[in-house]
C-alpha cells in the first residue's frame, strides 16, 4: 500500500507518528483530530498503522491505562 492510496480514501491530511512516538502522544493526536488511526512512518516509509482497536487492546492489557511505551512496530 502506498501513502497516495491512503490519502485517496482518507482525504488530503495525513496524520503520522514514528515507531518511537509514545502511545499517549499518538492517542492525544487521535482524540484531538477525531480520527481512528494514524500512519506509522519511519525514514519516509510506511511501516504500519496505529488504529483505535490497537489502542483499546493496549489499554485493556494495561488495566485501563495508556502505557508510556512507544508504539509497537
């Protein structure tokens, strides 16, 4: 999948994080922008997606807390 494919579906604005972005920062961005996912980029390359579902799974695994660890690859 290419970034252009994502933009074609989601619109012109692409919200991104790096694999080292703390999960709490990514969650804050998702809440502020009212979006359900962010693109994970590293060195200009798409390396993954962080979705609302993954955030919920992490919160559940951490007994209701958003961990301060980085986004998983």
